[in-house]
C-alpha cells in the first residue's frame, strides 16, 4: 500500500472512529501531510495527556509510538481512564504477544461504541506507525475525555467550545471562536483560570502583545496549582499560523474536567433561569389576560345600556337610523369582540396548561374577571341584544301605522272641513222670515235634505274620532295637534247639530203656512243628496290608503273589493240617469207649460252639473285605483322574490354551518393521524370558514334589503338571520377552541415527553368511553375507562382522581383533563425542592444568597427579577442585604405568596 493510499484509508478511519464527533473534524491526515508542525504538537500533547493518567499507576511513557507497541501500557492507560479491568495481558516479548495485547486494547475500545476501521494491532500499532498511534490516542481522548461534555444539549467539540465561550465572555481581548487561532495569544487560557480561580492570576496585568508570556503563565499555573501537566509549547503555538486543533482541544478539556465541580453552579443557574423564564412568561400572559378581560368587560358595560335603551323616536327616519346603527353594531363592532372573547378563553386555557405543565398553581384572575364572569356578561349582552332588534322592528311598524293613520286623519279632516265650510252660516240664516210660500217650502225641503246629508256625514265624524283615538293609543308624537283638531271637529259637529235643530224648529213653525211645494225639485234633491254622498264615499274609497305585506291580501281583499265596486257602477249610472231625468222632466214641464225656471233648485245646493262633474271624477279615479293596486301587486311580488332569494341562501348556509360543526367535531376526536395533521386539517377548515364569510355577508345584504322593504316574515325557510348569525359565531368559536385544544395537546405532549402513539392510545380509550360523542365522559364512564387501563380504584382513590380532573365539579371529564391526568403523575417536572437545591449550589450551601452572588451567576434580567421579589433573610449569621431563596422558591410553585 502506498503512502497516499494509507492516508486515504486512515482518513476513512478518522471519520468513523466515533459516531458523533469525527463527522465535525477536519481531514486530520491531510493536514498532517501539509503541516508537520501539527504532528509535533500532537505528539507532545498526547504524550503529556497519557502520562497525566499513567502516573496514577506509577509509570509513564517517553516515546508515544514506541512505548505502546507491546500493548502493556496501552492496556494500563485504558484501565486507569475507564476504571475498568481489562483481560490479563500476555507477558511474553514475542511479536505475537504484543499483537495479542494491542488487540485486547483495541477490542476494549470497540466495546465502548467506537468503530475502528483499517486499524489493527499488526502493521500499525505494533510496528510503531506514528500517525496511526496518534489517531488511536485521539480516539481514546475523544471517547473518554471529551465525549461526555455537554452544555445546553450540545456535545463534544460544540459543547466544549460553548463552555469556553461562556466562561471567557466577560474578559477583554478574548473572543473564542475555534480551537486553533483563538488561543494563540494565551489570554483565553488565562481567562479560564481566572474565571474559576481569580487568586492564581492577575488578569488585569496581562497584555495581548505578550502571547509567549501569557501562554507560559497559563501552563505554569495550571501545572502547579491545578495538576494539569504542560502539554503544549508556547513557541510552537505562537509561531504556527494555525495551531493544531486536537492538541488544544485535548489540553482545554483538562481544564473542563479540573473545573467540573464549578459546573454544578452553572447547571444550577441554568435551572433557575429556566424556571424564572417560565414565571416571567406566565406573568406576562396573566397581565395580558387581565388587560383584555378589563377592556372586553368595559365594552360590554358600555354597550348594554345602549341596547337597554328602549325609548322610541318620534319619526320613522329616526327609528330607521337606530336600526341602521344596530346593523353597524352587528356587522362592524360586535364581530371583533366575538374574536376577542374567543381569544381570551384560548389565552386563559393556554396559560392554565402552561402553569399546569410547569407545576405552577392555577391562575386566578382578579375578582369579576374569570372566564365564567366574562361568559355571564356576554350572555347578558346577548339577552339584551336579542330583544333590541325585535323592539326596533316593532317600533318601525308602529310608526308606519301611525304615519298612515295620521295621513288618513288629515285626509278625512280636510274632506270634512270642505263639507262643513259655510254650513254654520247657512243654518244661521233667517231667510224664512221674508220668504214666499214656495220659498219656505223649498227651504224646508232643503233643510230636510241637509239633515239627510248631515246624518250621512255622522259616520265620517265617527271615523275621524276613531282614528284620533287609535293615534292616542299608539302614542303618536303629535297627538296634541290631532286631539285639538279632532276636538274642533267634534265641537263644530255638535254646533251644527244644535243649529240644525234650531233651524228645523223655526221652519216647522212656519211650515203650516206654506202648502205649495215643488215635488220635482224635492225629488231631485232627495235622490241627488244620497247619490252625491255615495259618490263622495266612492271617491274617498278610491283614494283610500292601505298597508299590506303580501300579494295574497292585495288580490283577495283590495282587488276583489275594487272589482266588486266596479260591478256596482252600471247600477249607479242608472241612478245618475234617473236623477238627471228628474231635472230633464223639470225642464220639459217648464217648456211644456211655459214656466220660466229662475235660479237654482231651492231644495238642494247640488246642481245637475255638480252631479255630472262628480260622476266624471269617479270614473277617472277608477283606472287610477287599478294602477295603484297593480303597482302594489308588483311591489309584493318583488318582496316575494327577496324572500325566496334570502331563503335559497339561508337554506344552504344553515346546513353548511351544521355540517362544518360536525366535521370539526370528528377531526378533533380523530386518531388516524398525528396532532400536527389534525392541526393542519383544522387550519384548513378554519381557512375554508374564513373564505365562506362572503356568503354570510351576502345573506346580511339580502336581509337588509328585506327589512328595508318592510318584509317581516318568510315562509320559505326556517332560518332567520339571527339563527345564521348565532350559528356562524358558534362555528368561529368552535374552530378556534378546537385548534386551541389541539395546540394544548401538542404542548402537553412535548412538555410531558409522551409519544404520538401514547397520545393516540389515550385518544382511542377516551373516544371508546365518550358514549355521548360530545367530547366528554361522565364519572361512571371515566371510572370504566380507568379500570380498562389497569387502575385498581377504590372510592377514596377515585374521589381523589375526580378532584384532579374535575376541580370545578362540573360532572364531566374533558379530553384535555384526561390527558393531563394520564401524563401528570409520570412526567418529570421541575419542583420547588429542585429550585431550592439549585439556589443552594449558587449560595455555596448557605441558607441565604447575596445580591452579588445572584448578579454574578445569573443573566442581568433574571438576577434583577430575583432581587426584586426575594424577601430579606432573617438570621443572625447572614451579612446585611442577604436574601431568602427558600421562601422565594416555594412561592414560585404556589406554596406561599410571592
């Protein structure tokens, strides 16, 4: 085999000598070929390292490649550093004896988990191959001096380097980044010694420009006071561009082992730091919870009075603005608060899980800020909110009715006023005193006709009074004006009745004086008056206002009534023709007998032209009424389309929400995959739900259109907007809570160190006994579950377990509580006693600790955290300012007040 082939083969050996460390090393043989100085440094360092152990057995080596050839001192070295006995060596001096002894040593090395490739007793060690011998010794150093070095879950080279960096971090001119040039000026070695034994070196007097002096100082102090032999040469290190990494690692590892006792303090400090970090994070979460809870409760406190205010506005516009404000509240202001409430519950559950996992007492919020308090406040908000929208819509309907009645009152009052104008003056006349017989008779008949007309108008006055009464009962805002006008009409009506009675009495007194009467005029007046009144009523009905909420009412009531009215028009026309015939008969008689008709009909104020004009007006109102009714039919048909449009969406969205709720429930209890897969599925559901929000918004838009069209019922769906809103909010809350539950399960799994298989087994057991499939077990099912898992339960033991899994006596066991129980009693958690022991190490076994010790051993932030919270130590043997770490440790775990 050539020299190059030997080096390649040895490189393969070096890469597999140990399973963990050599993968991170440089190509050692290639470096030796390039720089013989490294071989010299390793030879000296490894020789000194071997002698530091062999001297414990009363021997040493002078030449590393020669003195290990027979295998005797190699076996002795392994026995010293391993504290184990090797097989008895062969005492002979023949070559095969040497090979046998070296093979025993190599077999022992292999038994320690070190794989040796392309190296054996014969041809390498026995023949004194220096490179192979150095490689073997480096393998031994790695396995027995460096392999077990671990700092914060790193190991070997990285762990040793991290240890050096931490110990030398506070020192000026020291920056340890590797195991070669970082050590050339000697300051790093001096800093290591000063950090642990400041009495041995005055670091302030060292100079960076004196590397030889610094290195020799470190070598001499280490050999004299720390029992670390001189393994390196100062000149070789300084004059080599890149000192040998393995030589320096070997030498530095001796410092690590020399100061191993001091590492207890560092381990203790690390434990304390972790515990304090957990407490600080938990306190931050508590403060955030308190802040969010206060803000949410304050928002609820401000909102409830607004929703409780049921003082109605006086106008339709103002009430519609209230409805629009409420819609803004439901669409804009409330949804973020729903999310905040859900997030608050999630934060509370997460915090309790973290406290439970870190063996801390449960978090008790300030009075009135428990999750149950917030839930109760929220429930109160929704109870008030539930009736608010219904009240708004009821008030809008009431105002709509009031506006309609007020307009109807105004219309009828105007017609009545028009009819009564001049009637009082007419009834107050005393024309009968100077009238002729014919004129008296005419006046009498005229008065009778007026009384007939007056009687016919009695119904209209009663209608006006009834409308005024209804407006009062419905609390019309301008009821005072209505009442005043109604009272004026009634007073005027009473006055008309009195005047009518007085005039009749006056006419009756002189009626006996008059006998002649014009029958034709009288007949005309008698028939014209009721016909005129009928036409007034017809015109009033044709212009009558109406409120309907469906096309069925328009067709069955209004249009039917209108059709029936139109059917009476031919008969009415006959009556009109008959009345006009009387007038024509008068004219005919007058013409026939040469009577000159002068003036108007004395028995009535109505003329044939009045009848004709009013009849034409009635005929014109008929088609106008037809058009109004058809427009109302169209409006109701449009409303029906809105109903169907809303129903079509609601009938899809409602079942979709229910389906998603069921699917989420199935995902949360599925054990087919890992928790991460469940989380991924739930996140997908959450995104799908978020993407579905546009459908809810569209339904809200259709709902608003329906309300703007005053549509208050929908027979095409059982889903109201309120149902969909509640379902949607429940869906958002359910997905968020389910995600939080899985997150807490992941947190529990990782913190407790349980495997996915264990978690699946727990889930399968829980699902089997979750007989109602609601994510909870009742106590009997929980007992059966524990028995199936091998628990021997008595009443007292089961009561103890129930107190753990159901501290609030809800009568059910959730999956999270079940998981906590299954992992709580077996998982390893830090305890108050462990923290006390760590502080005791930092305090050098004292029952108190000083401020200086805390600041020296802990990071600044956590040192100040302890100083600000520890109480003063009460004891005569402590210096002033000493602190009580025992009560502080107890308080961290809720065993006393912090």
